[in-house]
């Protein structure tokens, strides 16, 4: 994927000064590795890899804020809402029924822990044997809440995983160890501190030759910073690290123009943003980089950037309160402008949200990019990706215009004459649905799905760490539910 920021809609775009500097600094290396990188850039949309491929598609799930009222993101392995596949390794991780049934799962887990932690056993195991042990360990930690089974064993497990992360014999071993580390720590968060892994993971991201390992390490770093006890200063430092990756198109970590690596950094930056109460400073220094990435040629980078910009907008505003009635605050949206944006005039007491700070100063430029993306008909983009692109950026544009309207906002009126509002509902298996009516909820849900896969329901119900990160109420799934057809009540327009 050369020129990551090249306009996806076609037509000539003069590179920005930053982009020009990035290109000039990496021109010689980009040409030399163009064939290898072009392979990496074109494979993320495939769902049918037949063998493990270090292609950056491992350990990724993107739940697009698409138009249908209910998104089916259940336990099924083949999911139409996958923007890009996990790759064959990810399919193995999600295929929970593959866990051997010859003994109880507790015995199976105990055996895998011995194979991973015992020094003599690790030496005897062939490379494939250790990978198989890690794979089975990850499956079991995904599908079960194993806190009691790990009790007293976690430190030894962490030590063994650290060895595989730092000096794995294969890329697959290192990648599996990254995910195993996250799964272990969210199961037993008291076993260690984040500081032990911050530097090693950043070094892995910077120095490892494999793009797929870099991507897995980025996801691990973001997840560990989110789920362990980390100070706000440390979180912002890690966000700045991810921001540099995004701003430099991955060149600063040896992953120049690799879509999966850049998208991973954007996604984890967004996840950490959800944990900040005051996001003004990080927003001010990072927003431009994400706007630039809207012009990427990679759909996964575009979508991740759009979702993060919507989240940044959401966090920059708040609902008006009674204390604002007599305020001379200049940061609110003009009342007349706000009411003119509605097709149907809202109630007289409807007041615009209060802006706490500015997300991106050139709003006309941002809205034009989002409008173009929501209507793009570029033939080089597949029909499925174009549908994803249109739905995503219609939703993002709507939030930019109406900052407190969440994903999949419906302008259709209910029986009381009120707009239905954000209707993104996620079907969890066959048991129920949860409502993701804000961007922060959607981004956290996506993060949970990335490493828990189909086991998200088990952990959400039994693991307090997971539930506290996304305390939603699950409603019963409609008995007559049919998969959404993609029809909407009214398509969003640039000024919706």
C-alpha cells in the first residue's frame, strides 16, 4: 500500500508537507520492499486463507457501525460483519468447539499450562508443539472464565509467555504469546503490573521484523494499558507512541505503509481514549493525523480513523444543563444553526450540546472528506467494502454534525413523534442483544471482540473485569428476529 494517505476516491491530491517528508525519508526502502509490502496491503480483505500467513490479518475484528438496526455479531465463526478476517490463525482461535473433548477442560488447561511453563517440557516440544499448546491455551481462556484454575500459576505463565514474546522461535509463537498474555491478565489482573510489559512490547513493535508480530504486539500493548492499573500520564504516553505510528504511516517502526499495523495503532489509540476523562490535549495534538488517514487507500485504516474521529467529537461535547442557561459560554453550537440542521423542526426546548473544546479546526474540510467517503463509487473498492465505507462515514458525518448522536442514528420518528435515535444493537449469540448507542461503547466492544472472539458472552457474564469495562444491559433477543436486510428508514445526508 504505497502512499497510505493517497485519496481513496481517485483524482490528484497534492501530498501534505508531512506526507512529502515521510515519503522522501523512506523512498529508497519503499522501492526495495514494494513487492512485499504490496502483498501485505492487499490481503486484509480475504476470508479464505488456507494456512497461517503472517499478513497482519491475525487477531483483528472490526464491528462496523453499519446501517442495519441489529448487527449479528454472535458466536458464529463465519460472520458477515467481519471487515477483515482474523486469518487462519484467528479462525483457529475462534473455533471454540475444536478444544479436545477427551478429558475435562480443566485437565486440558492444566496440561497446556505445564507444556508452556515447564522448562524441560518446552525444550522437548518441537516448535509446532509449543504453538499448539499456546493455541489450545488461548482457546480455553477465551471460551471459559478460568480465574480459579490459574490461581497460583499465573506468575509462571507470564514468565513463560514473556520468553515466547521476546525470543519466539516463530512469528506464530510470538503472536500467540501476545494474545495469551492479554487473556491471562484479564483473567487474573492482580498477578502483575503493566510496567513490566510496557518497554518489552514497545521494543517488540519497533524492532521485530514480522509485521504480524508488530500488529499483535500493538493490540497487546493497548489492551494491557486499558485493563491494568495504569496512570493517566502513562496512558497518554502510550497514546503518543501509537500516534507517532499513525502520523508516520508505520515507517518509524519498520512497517511503512502497512495497513494492518497502522489500523491497529489507530484502534488501540481509540480504546485508550475512552478511558480518559479529559481528552483535550491528546485530541489537539492527534486529530490532524487521523483526518489525514481518512484519505488512506486501505478501508480498514479509513474505518478505524473515522470511528476515532467520531469518538473524539463525542467526548468534546456534553449535554446542556440548567447551569448553562445564563452562561455566556461561546463554545456551544449556535441555536439557530443547530435547529436548521433538522429536517423536522425539533421541540422548542431542544438545546444544542455544549462544546468543551475544538476537535479539528478546519471543519468544512473534514465534512467534505466524510461526505465524499459516504458517497464514493470508486470501482477499485469492492462492493462489500464500499457498502462498509458508505455506512460508516454516513454515521461519522452525522456525529460531526450532531456530536451527541451515536452510531447508526435513525431520524425516523416513533409513535410519540420523537426521533428513534442511535439504534446499533448487537446480537450476542442467540441469547440477547446489547445496545451500543455511543461511540465509546462501540469501540470498547470491538476491542473485547478482538481478543475474546466468540467467548465474549462468557466473560461478560462471569468476568468482572470485562463487565466493568462495558457495563451494558442485555435485552432478550426478539423471537422473530431475522437478519437485517440493510434497508434504512432514511439514508443520512451530509447535513443530517
